[in-house]
């Protein structure tokens, strides 16, 4: 159980950071702020704890207590900061609430409970996770947790075929839990993956509730929490659910106009897996085009983790080349690009994957399609849908071209990874749809309640917490 305490401590540090500095307080409804702080705090806390542990392992490998001292000092400072700013004034604002929001919240709890029961069966049958879990992520975590000279084996080029060039967010955090608890049990990687899943649901639910309306956020949570491909990837203990969490969190915070926190989550995606580096590039370009005034702050949020990633790639793991580098080297690139059969193979397998996402009669595409038909799109949908949709399409296009140029066996490469890539991007696609819908509060039965809101809420500007006007969700006419 010490592993769970280690995860909770990291989550608490991240929640304090989000509460104090991310600007997530004061959104309406109040529970949306709570979910945003929990989800963002979990994602940030795990990422920062992983980085602290990794850096301390590199700089002071013989001083095993150093990362613990750093975390204690950080928690103490954050506690003082929160206490110092506890009396900031808030004003009450009215917000519309769908009459059936309580039923939707109960349904979300039930869906998450059923999904967790299904995961528990997987965990019981296969506590070590699937192949990549113990061959890549957990193996490297064991090296890092062992300390001393063994830590450098986590990025040794001798680990052929297990991606020693991959960043170390997931492995570093699991190693931290193992090192602190003194036990390398399967509980730490299982609980870490599940924590990222809860953070994904919390950020999406709370973010869309604050963006458009409480009921729409709950409907998004139901859509993500009932998606079979997402649920399946949680107990595998791979890095794809953490990556999906950072992707979705960065997009949500960008739409909520919290660029520093959005940039931080995007950079943590890059520290999770190589696909995150494509996301960072697409995210920066998108911010430069659609959110020019916020671009400098988003870039500032990325810089600290970005520097760490560059140091790792250029100096620590410099002997290892990425799949993209391997794909673009050699004389075989042009024949692969001009081979039409490769394109048809990727499209065929991707289409089959989309169809195979169903579970019996249920397919996860049904909820957004039904809601789009029933609720219709809001009048100013382009403001949020175009950036979110563009980011999703760019990521899909990037994955497609990596498949085309891969030097590996194409069928093996696509067949073995398409489900995981779908889990990464499915929440992004859902956000792109849900962010454009009219909330049921605007079309059905509603009540008016009082919720706290910051003083900025009086101005009625688009970037205020809780809405464009005090009585409406942000950006709604």
C-alpha cells in the first residue's frame, strides 16, 4: 500500500500547484473547478515527481533521499503559498444547470465503476501488464529504481527493440514509487495507469463543463469512460493512456485560455513518449496561428520540460535513434513513399480498427453522433472546434506518414500499434466534437443556482472563469 501513498503524494503536490497557479479556481459550476484541479493536478504531479526523481538519480545517484527532500520542500512551499492567498475575494454568479445533471453524474459514476471492475479482472489475470509494459516501461523503471550504475541501463543502446530512446516520465514515476516503498510490486504501474485514466476523465469532464455547460461535460465523461479501446489500454500499463491524458489536458486548457498550464501538459506529453514531440510541434503552430497573444505564455510553460528532453535526447541517450530517424535514413525511403500498396494497407487496417472498436451493439462513435443530431452545434462553434479538430487531424496525419515510411514490416507495425494510437487520439476527437455542441442547458429544462466566481467574472469577457457572461458558459451566445 505504500505505492498508493507515493502516488497520492504526487497527486497532492500537483493539485496544490494547479490550485495555486493554474487559474482553475472560480469556474462554474463549482464541481467543474474541482475536477479540473484534480485532473490537472494528477497529470502535473506525476510528471513533476517523475522529473525530480530522474534528475536526482542523474545528479546524485548515491543520495537516494534527495528526491524525497525536494518533494517535501516543494509541498511545504506550496502549502505556504495557498495559505498566504487563502483570503482572495470571490463573488457569486448565476449559472444554468440542466435538470437531469444529477442523473448524468450518477451514470458517470456507474460507468466508471463498471469499467474499473472490468480492469480488475484484467489486473488479476495479468498483473504485470502486456508485453511492452514489462519489456519497455517497467523494465526501465526497475533499472532507475535500483540506482547506482544500474540506472544508466534504462537508456542503454543494448536494449535493442525496446526503444531505449523513449523519454522516462512513466518509467521514472514507477521507479520513484518502487524506490520510496522499497518494493517492486505490480501495484505501482497498475495504479499509475489508472490514475492517468481518472485524470483524463476529470479534465475532460470538468473542462467541457466549464467551457460549455455542466451537462455537456458529464456527457463527455460518459463517452470517454465507456469507450472500449480506452478502457482496454488502461490495464495494459503502456504509456498510451498517460499520453492521451496529456494530449486532452493540453487541448482543454488551451480552449479555457490557460496557456501556461496547457504548454506544461504538452511538454509532459513529449517527456512521456516520442509521439508527444509531434504533439508539441503541432500545438505550438496551432497556438501561433489561433492564439497569438497566448503563444509566449504557452511557450514559457513548455520550456523547463523541453530543456530536460533536449538534454536527455542529445546527451544522455544520444546513442539511440528514434523510429522517425531510422525511417528517414537510407535509400529505402523513396520506394516506400511511392508504394501505393502501403497506403492501401494502412487505410484498410485503420478502417477495420474503427469498426472493431465496438462492443456488441455499442460503438463509441454513437454518443457524439446522437448528441450532435439532438443538440445541434452552437453559433460560434468555429472558435473551439477548428483548433481542436485541426490538432486531431494533424496528429492523425503524422501517424499515417510514420506508418508509410517505417522500415519495419508494415503489417506488423500497423496491426500492433493502431489500437494504442486510437486510444491516444480518441479523446482529442471527442473534445473537437463536444466543444462545438450546444449544452442541454440551452435547449431543455434548466434551473438557476448560485456558484462562486472570481472578480474577473464581472467583466463578461470571454476568458473569464465560468462564462462569457455571468449567467452563461464561456463563449456562448
